[in-house]
C-alpha cells in the first residue's frame, strides 16, 4: 500500500478492480462541490474509470477473465454464472471508453442456476457474500434484467431469499455442527481452523482454512462469519438483527475487537480454546469490514445507493445489460462531472 507495487506473484484481479472503481465512483458522486480539491477528486475518478480496459480484460474469451499475470497471461476461469461479478458487468458495460460487448453479459447470465432450496426459489450462488457485494453499490430494488423479468422478482429479492436460505439451513443443520440455530448462521468465504482432520464426538470432521463456504451444497465445516450476517441487513432486517443480538449478547463476539466482530468462528472445533464459541479467527479482513459499514449505511439511509443512482455510467451499464423498471424508468438524471 505504500509503493503501489505488485505483492509477490499475485494476479491482476478483474473483480477487485471493479470493487476499487465502484468506490472511486462513489467518491466522485459524494464530492460534488466547486472546491478545487473536490473538482480534482471528480477528475481523477473519471480518469481512472475511463482508463480501465474491459475489452482487454476479456482476454479473447466470450466473458471477462477472472485475472491476469505477466507470467501466465489471462486466467481461463471466466466470470460466468451468478455471483459478485454482476457489479463488474454493470461497470464494464457502462464504460465510455472500453465498454464490454452486450454479448459478454449474455454469456455470464447463460450460466445461471435457478434452484429450489428450503422452500424458496432463487438464483443460486453458494457463498453468501456473492449475493451481497454488487448490492453494496447498486440499488437493484425494483429493476430487472431479462432473466429476472422471467422469474417475476429482482436481484434484491433474490438476495433476501438467499439470506433466508442461510437461516433455514442453519436451523436444519444437516451436518450436525455445534452452535447452528435460527439466530446463529453466516456461511460464506471465510477464514477457518484448518486444514485439519479431527475426531469430534465420534465423527471424523474435516476443517478448512480460507475457502468459499456455502449453502446448501457446501463446503461447510461449522465455520460461521458474523460479518456476512450484518451485510445482509438491508435484505432481511428483522432476521439479521436477531442474529446480531445473539452474537453480541449471548456469544459476546465483539468484546476486545477494535473492528467489531472477528472474521469467523467455529464452535465445532474440538481443541482447547478460550471462550464458549470454539475456534476464533485472529484476523480482520478489509473485504469483510467494508461491506459491513456500507450495508449498514444503505439500510439506515440508502446513501450509497442514492449516490450511485446519480452516476451516469452505472445507469448506462444497467440499461445495456437490459435492466428496466423502478428508478431506471423514472428518468433520474445523472449528474455531470
């Protein structure tokens, strides 16, 4: 963070680029004054967004590649099928300089999986964070693309259903992990106590480290992530607030933690630990903390959504993806930079 240089052999991540640029665009919409510093912020934000070459990021494939390294080139893994990349396609399609072709969005949506789980029909994506991160910045309430029009819901309602599936899965607890309940859930990509295998009450359990945990199809090793519960606050506030209350007052998961809840915990982990909730991650992750703060803001005031509704490239990206309805059809003008 001090030099801006590449860390180790890490990739150039297309989804992390999308998250960065979404934050940049929010800043541009917030700082709308005539002060020279605010003018500079808007100018820099616009330059950064215009510089992103989304067509190059496709790497010659029919959809956007997940990443690139100078050693291996483009990853053959593509953003296909529903996940957090909804935001990436909105920003890529809305670019005034290097826009993604409309066909790339169609390729992405062709991989969708509509499922029925725990009494609910919804667009499946296992880890809960994938149902949240695009919604941090874009207000999907009341707007629909072709797929969602065919299902009669929107992506916001889809995330509400995914949140309820999380809770119902924890209540059912098919794998018999400790601690799961109506008020104790949150299964997503997170840190964990593994990799390890341990005998727990006569059952050989496999524990993972940082993996993309998900429901109802797994992987699941009993690890819960409080942050992902909080980030669902706009979707199902009563359900989420009850769970937060349990984490705070019953499990006391926040005391002594400067940044709120720790990243994750696992009550099933059998080895000696301090406290009643088993293994606890020693870490905080920025990619967890950011959605918590921003989704609380959206739940209380809708501020981030409001700012981004005023962003011309977001409006353009949604329209090029085929979204109609709601605030998009109300002719809400984007503010000129």
